[in-house]
């Protein structure tokens, strides 16, 4: 099967800078490591209407499954992607993940409307397991971290346990989403406003349970080892010659 993984458009016009979302790049790296045939599309670097771009990629690469994801603020962009897929071919499987689903799965799926499956929580393993089940035509009810529509109602599988060993994850698939193009654009970050700003996640979640805060990256606080973090920083420096580093943790260095 052929998979199209789409990063939603967050820029007002092509050429504007934006903060690279590592989550979808982690999922892409996990899928490719698992041997899945993944085609990437970053709408922030493509000129044209979303529906036409998605349709063109589906035709060119004979796509069977389209995946996307993001936060609630990207709702309109995410819905437009999946609506374009189903308008072109309703038989293509659609999968969505990210905070928009994790925060409130069933309302998120109802609002998006065109998703066959939703990923609740961290997606690196859930997505791979779901894709393998689709390829083998196996039941998916034993795969944790999913929500799906069946017979007119939504069903959720068992909650996915947060991954304790963040070091086992692949470095995010930066180049799959044209990170080199982003490095030539100016991106406003805290403490820096320049080209060549890299972004990493050194830990996930937070050990505190403040009532006003939603943890988009799991319930349990976990840290990567320092060696693993510096391995990614070295990669960004050597591959993209980054000059600034944005650390997108919920809580840095607890």
C-alpha cells in the first residue's frame, strides 16, 4: 500500500516562515522505519489549492491511505485535506491524529467529518500497527489508541500507554517535509528571529497536573537521554547548519 502523509498548511502565503511541528515528522520516521511506503506532502511549501495538490499527489503515487494531523487551531486546514481525499475517491482510507483528536476524540472526529480513523495520544506505534492491520485486512479493535466509525457510531480502543523509552524513536523525518526549505525562511521564536532555526523535543509531557493545562504529549513525564538529544542537535547542525535552537518541550529540564 502507498501512504500519503500531509502536513497541514499554517502559513498565510507560501514563503512565510512557520514553526515546524515535530510530531508529524516523528510519525513519518516511524512509518518509514517500519518499511511502509510513505510519500510526504508539506502544504506550507506548495503553491496551489489544497484539493488540487492532494489530488495530484494521490494520482501520481497511487495512494491508498492519506494521513494528517495537528492541533485544533488547524481544524479548517485538516478538514480541507481529508474532504479533498474523499471527494476524489471515497475508498481511500483517511487517518488523523494530533491534539485535535487526543484532546476530545469523538467531538474531534465529528468535526473533522471525513476521517475513517483517529489516533489518540502518541502516534508513532499506533499508526504503524494500524497500517499493518489495514494491509493484512486484520481487525483493529486490539490496537490501542484508536477511535473509528462503525455502523454509525464511534468506538475507542484501549488507551495507549505512553512510551517510556523516547531514545528508541527515530530522529524526526525532517527532510521528508522539506526542512531545508524552511531553513531559508525567517521564523520568529522566543529569543530569536532568524533563518536556520532548528526545533527539537527533549522531553514529553509534564510531571505536574495543573487544572488549566492540557498535556498534548501524554500524561507521564519522560525525558530523552542527553546523548540522544545531542545526537539530534549534531544532525541538525551538520545537515542544516542551524544557528538557533528552539526547544518545544512542555517543561524543560525538570
